[in-house]
C-alpha cells in the first residue's frame, strides 16, 4: 500500500501547503458532504419511483402526470435533472480550483486538471441541455444501427472518452495511486450508468417501447449510478485538496495571482 505520510508527490504538497498563501478560504471535509449527497440522491430516487408508481396506478390523473414529470430522474427540466447538473458543476469547480493551485505552483499536473475542468464544464451543460440527444438520430441514420445502439450518441461519446483517457494517461500516472484508483472507480460507475445502461435501455426501448415499466426502472437505476459516481468523485477531489487526510479538516485557500 502506498504510504501517504512517507511518499508525498509535489502535487500532494500543493494541497498541504496551500494554506500559507491565502486571501480567501473555506473549511470542508469529505465525509459530511458525501453523506448529505448520498442522502439527497436516495430521496430523489425514492420520490422518482413513487411518482412513476402513482402515474401507473392512476394513468388518467393529470395530477399524477404532473407529479411524475416533476420528480422523474430520467426527464429533463425538473429538480432531479438540475441536481445532477449541479453535481457536475461542483466537480468542475473543484477541478478548476485544483487547476488554479497547480498553476500557481508551476506543477506539471496543471494541464490535466485544466482539461478535466473543461470536460466537466461541458458535461454540466450537456446534462442541463441534453446536448448528446441531438446526436442520436443523425448517428443512427449514419451508422444504420438499432438495439443496443438505439441511442446512438454513445458511439461518438465512447470514442471521445477513449481519446481523452489516452490524452490524460501521463497526467494520471503523476497522481498518487489511491487517488487514481478512486477516480477510475467513480468514472467506471458513471460510464456504466450513463453509457452502459443507456445501451441496455436502447435494447429495451426497441423491444418494449419508451414507456415500458422495464425502461422506467432502468432509467432510474442509470440516473442513480450517475449521481452516486459524481458523489464519489466529489469526495475524491475534496480529499485530494485536503492532503489525503479524510479524518481531519484542512483549510483550502485561493492564492493571489502573482501577476495581478
């Protein structure tokens, strides 16, 4: 096991020493944050299932339809979708903070953190505006696919994801192994939900239709995995900023730009 106490990289020292260069600071611990986020996710998923059950039990009720649309985690423009976008935005902000800190210390990891910041900024916009869905029909016509690739946006996104992984590989190798492991776990859970279950959902949609109970349940699990993965990733980033000491609280600060 890698000993954090004995083997500090330059990036780790950044997170530990940054409190000496402060103008603005806040104190944060990953444990309470993650507990709140996991509890919030549980509430959203439970209410979503309840709303869908209500509509299934009262299909002619306008009120049941409104409740379902307001609470369904698989639909856009409601509170659950805003919450998912907010989780992505928090990730982007934490990554942006890491990019700023590594830049102020002239560390080689800075480019990787900046790249991830832009990636999550785009994912935030994508989640809120559902940009990926605009690719489904054109890609389906171009590739002549259906079934598992019914939602054909997964094809270009999978390609971009593979390219991004190779692009960031040298960056990941500079990070502590525990951090990389936890980042990859969070990423695997997110991709498994956003793309893996999306592909399964495409097959279910083809066989049973978009309003089938199976697709409704699958969509709920998919969104739940995304929320869980983002919560895990937020915890990883907070712990990294706190110097890999989850049992304590560290003041994370912004350093003034020397060129200002």
